[in-house]
């Protein structure tokens, strides 16, 4: 099996029907995919990994099963161990060392991409003019997008070795072309 982005989308959509989770997967994919060039990663493999990281969440919605019980399904499908190990490493409770650029990038983009989407939902032009400063301000409001683990956002950027503002700006830019698909307003008439 060739570990392509499209193959990952097939697997993801076979197990995931909910639009919010699909949007989450697409958002993380956009950010991780954009980082592949910066860290000399295999973009296709990185995109596939990002799409797959929560593929089993609908069928395993608790941490005693997600993502560890998804791994055998991926193995069965023939995904490379590099992908499977990276998928497993995004879960803090498994305490797998994030010892590759792919693992660090996935972790750094997971919570942040969802948070950026949440910021975009409450703005008239979505994420078109969203600046790191306002994302950081919202991060300090615990009631806003309360499900997003702030500590993981901060630690993710730190482990990646990218300044938080730069990381936010990079991810916002990666998400912009996808705004309509993510259900965000784009500032265009209509
Ligand atoms: Fe997850
Ligand atoms: Fe996730």
C-alpha cells in the first residue's frame, strides 16, 4: 500500500462521519503539510499522518482506547510504522517520546489548529485578518474554546522550536486557503 494522503482520507472517512472531526483532521493536515517543507519532511507522508491521527476517535472516543486501539487497524491496512508511531505519539497519556520532526510537528499543530478555527468562527471575516496577538489573547481566556489544552499549545511550539507568534502565524496562513471547507467566513460577499 502506498501511504498517500488520499489513502489516508479513505481510511479517515471510513471511520469518521462527523463534520467537526473531519474539519479537525483537515486543519491539522494543512498545518502539518505546510511544515513538511520547512523540516525537510515527506509531505505526502506527513499529510497522511495528520489526517489519520484521530481517525479512530469516533469509534474509540475515550483515552483508554484512543488512539492505541486504532493502531492495529492501521497496521492491518499496511501503514508504515513511522506513521503509526507518530499517530500514537500525539497522545500525551501514552508518553511516547516525540523524537522526530513529524511527531513534534503533529503535536504542535493538533490543538493549535483547532483553536485557530475556533477563533475564526467568532470573527466576521473568519481567519483572513486573524493575528497571532488576538490568538494569544484568546488563549488566556479559559472560557473560550475551553476544550483546547493550552499547556499543549505552548509546549507544542516549544518542543518544535518555533516562537509561538511565528507558529500561530504559520498555521493561520496554512489554514486560510481551506477556510471555506472548514466552515469559516471568508470575507467574500455572499
Ligand atoms: Fe487524538
Ligand atoms: Fe487531534
